[in-house]
């Protein structure tokens, strides 16, 4: 069974590698052929081929359904009117409300209404009505952006995240033309009633006081109010799963209901004669777990947990012996059938790896241990098993997770969650006083738990940031842990060897001395560049700080560094103090160790001026501006850095403008460059004719935001570089730009190789019909 499921999963992954969607007929024909082959010649080889093509086919159908209603590209970023209904829970964010909106029709700035059935995720700022709720119908004026995100190696694929949830775009509500609420219609849906109950429970959680956001997360799965500081504590201590309604909570609810119902049913006279107590308890546990999952919004982690619980209880109800590996395999298959996209997210791998480690331990060396020893071993086994995945997905492992979870899991499972569910049930039943007291007590208990976790977070070395291992490295580590838990004693020594093996090749990629790689990262309207040499790495600017909870340094630059194998930055160079260059540096420092900071005074550390520089591994870094003791401010004070490797040069001029460019030209500091990163993102106030002529680049790279409001790069600037024969790349459309400096210069954009079918602007399929194939043949 495991071989078939693994092959089915490989088919899903294979489809995810496609740069375009395939038509249904092209998906179905290979599978049909494999099924016929299996029927005529049964055997393991045709069975596995069929499973592989079935996974490919299933993911293809899912993808076609997800992208069935793309938002019209011609209307992107323009004010349009849409009619439809609120199709999901309303999330409360600082200064706005965010919700899923299922459109029925739309109208562009010109033209009539037309049918459109896509789902959008909208934000309504400041003026959103307090009673905005699921099921309401509205006519809204919106601006929409199709699924798109920053594209850097190691970065979060926001476009895939949106597409996997069937969203055609994101946008915001505009004031004019004014929003208009429409008649909802008669009747009330099941989902509408459920959302009303969820809002009632949410209101009851306010009695938890300062811990209300945590109480909301535990009862209805809404984590929109959790402060960034709370997330930092939970992630550093390895306890973030405690506020995500997943396997732990759903499983505990099912287990508690099973015990209570079995005891109560067995005490009722004659009840056991009608239905055996264990069977009735299993039904009650499954119903209760389902109700809890529905109350929590039935998110993807909750769906996985519910499926796993249903598989276990289903075996009990059918009178079948519970075979752990088979049950785990069946749960994995059902999850992949329900949501094949979950294979590309951390939750799937963390959940099944943790459960598998527990099963191996309890059926192997832990089978004969006493209760306390088993409990301690389970904690260590789970932390050890998920650590390779945590390193792969996040580049960080909590070192206090075993201790934190050993205390927090029983505390939450036996005390906090049951009391919170009592409050939620009381709120659902309209018992306001009981709900208030239960939620107040839950809030106090949660405050105690957070004080303990905050204390743990103050410990030195609470978490370990490390280079991300590859998939092969994770596989070797997990195989080694499996040998330690299950292999015969003479072979267990192989376990530590396999676990340690990936450490030998984890780290930055090999680069010969005298060569360099320069990465101009996609950080929106801002600038962040990474320069790699054989044994060193420099970061030049960190991109912008977009909001109080999101900055480019933490969200974009740090994951890139981890994916490249860098655990620390040798030198952070800040060109000047504008937010789009400096804003992300504080966030970067929180995620990655910075050995030295230099550049502009605003960044702290050593100030760099013209004439300063250094050499690393045969690569020269030279600062060209500003002059020492100069009076330049703002963009004119930008540090201009030239990187030279193997006789090839890259110029990083920051936001230097025309006056500063003239000074460099007059001083004779500018030489021909292989690559120039356009000053000030391609603004008309920079890249003067004299500057372009002096640098005469083979390539120009623009670091801009997608469809930015300033129109960068300006057409006249792009024309100047084109006249000297410079090929152009733009991070807004090409993603991160990699520049390889060696015997020859190679420049390419990350999107060209990495974009897949779910990205806006992806290539169309080469064949759309049988007629196309016939014409080629």
C-alpha cells in the first residue's frame, strides 16, 4: 500500500513541475492506457505506473478547477465593480477586515456587466461595516491583483498559496462608487448558521481579556488577532502547533468524548444491549470531532486531522483490527485525494512524520517502557523527527521544544482546551454566564502558559538557525531516525551515520576563488542585493518595511540566505537611510546573524566612503561614493559599490541621482560595467546619458515593484540603456536576478526557470487539442 501511495504522490509532484496547465484529454489518455495495461497484464510495474499517472491526472483536474475563473488581466489594478457574496469568515486585521468574496458578475470602467464566477480575497479598510458577515451580498468597487508574489529562491510562493485555495486574485474595496448592500434572499444555509455560531463563540472569547486572541485560535481557529510578539515566542519555543487546531486538538477531543461517552453509555440501563458501548462511543467521538473541526472553520490542517481520526475510529466501528501503518497510509491517501496541494506545504509532512515517529517508537523500543519513560521518549522522538522538516521549510529549529512541549502539551490538552470548549459550547447553547466564566478562566490559564513560554524564550540559544537541507538530506535524516527506532540492534549504528551525513554537504554552494554570484532580489519597490564569494557573503540593503508585521529582510532576504546555505552574513552594507533600502534590516537581524554592519550612518556600524573597500576570496569590493566629509543627504548620499570578479564588474549605485552621477563621471571613477543595477530603480532623475555612456553595461537590472505607481523604469531611462545595447531584466517581471561573474558573465531571472502553471503570465500549453497534435504529427 505504501508503495502505491508514494507513487501516487510522485505523480502529484510531477504535475507541480509543469510550467503550464495541460488540457483534460492529455491528462486522461496516458492514465487510460495504463489502466488497460494493468487489466491485461496485472503486476507491480503496471500497478505503480497506473498509480503515478493517477496522481498526475488527479492533480491536473484539481488545478484546472482552481484556475477555472481567472481574473481578466486587462482589468488588473483598475477600479471595477463586482457583485457577489461574502463566502467565508471575516478576518479582523489592524485597520481592516479581510474576507473571501465570490463574484457573480463584474463591470469594468467602460462597458456593461458581464458574468464572472471567480473567488477573490478582499480587504476593506477603515469603513468596513461592523456587521459584515458570511452570506451577505454586496456590490463593491474594487481594485484586484491576480495571484502574484515575490519570486526568490527559498521564498514563500504566495501565488501557489492563493491558487491552491481557488482564489483568482486579491484586492481592496474602494470608497467610490460607494459600496451597496444587496438583498440576501430567503432562507438560511447550513454554512450561514455555522458562521453565526462561530461569531457567537468569538464574542464570548472577549471574556478571556488579554488572552482573547489565543482563546479565539483554540476555539474557532481564528488566528488573525495574534500579535507578532506572540508568534515569535511560540515559534522560538516550538509550540506554535498548540494554537493551530490540528491533530493534537482534534485527536484529543475525539479521545475525551470516546472515554466520557463509553463510560456514560455503559451506565445507562439496557443501553449496551441496543448498541455496544465502544461502538456508540466511537460514533459520538467522530461526531464531536467533526463538530469541533467545523467550528474551527475546517482549515486544511483541521481537515487532515479529522481524516486521520476518522480512519482510526472507522476501523473500530467496522470491527477491523487497528493496524497502525495501514491506517496511517489510508489517512495519507485520503488527505491527498481531498487536497493534493497539501503535499507542497509543511503541514502534511510535519503531521505525518510526527505521527509516524510515535508509531515506530511505541511499536519498537518503547513497547515495554513504563508510562513516564514512554511519555518523555515520545516528546523527544517527535521533536527529532520533525526537526529536519523544520530546517527544510523554515531554516530554524527550537532547542527548547522538548521541554516546552513536555509541559505545554499536557497543560493544554488536560486543562486549557477542555475548559475553552466548555465556554464555546456554553456560547453555542446561549448560556452566556457560563460562557463568560469559562472563557475568563481559560484566559487566565493561557496567560500563565504564555508567561512560562516567554521565560523559556529568554534562555540563550533558544533556537538554532541553520542552512536548509535539501529533500535528499531530509530523507537521509529521517531514514537514520527510522533505523534508530525500528532496525535490529546490530544495524542501529547506521542511524546516526545517516542523520549526520547531510551535514557534510549542507552549506553554501561551491564557488571557485576569484568568482562571485550577485543576486538582485525581488523585494517589490525597494532594493536588496546579495553577493556571494567562495567563503563569504555580503548583503547590500534589505528591502522595505511594508508594515508593522511584514518586512522584506525577515520575509524575503533571510529565507533566501537560508536556502543558499548561509547561516550568517559576513557584512551588511546599507546604501542610505530610505525605507525601501533600510526598512527590512531590523527584520533580517532577527533571523540571521550579522557579523559586521557598514555603509551609511543610518544603518549603524562602520561608515563607508569613497576610497574604502575590501577583498574576499579574490573578489574586490570598492566604494565609489560619497566623498569623505561631504554634505550630501538623502539619495545623493547613497553608497555606490562596485564588485569586481574575474575582470568583470557589477555596479550597485543605490538611489544615486543625476548630480551624484555627474561627480563620478567628472572624477573618472566610472568604468565599463558588465552589469549595472539601475540607480533609483530606473527613475527619470537618474541614469543620465553621461552615466549610461560611461558605464556602457552589457546588462541593466531594474529593481522595482510590479506595476508600481511611479512607472519605474521610466521609458526614457529604458531607452537610454537600450541605445548602448544593454539587455534588461526587471525583478518585478523576472523575479530575483542572478549574475554570475567568472570567465564570462551570465545573467538570468529566477522566474524564467522557476515559474509554474499557477503563476500569472505562465506559458500556455503547447497542445490545446487533438487537432494541434495531429498538425504537428
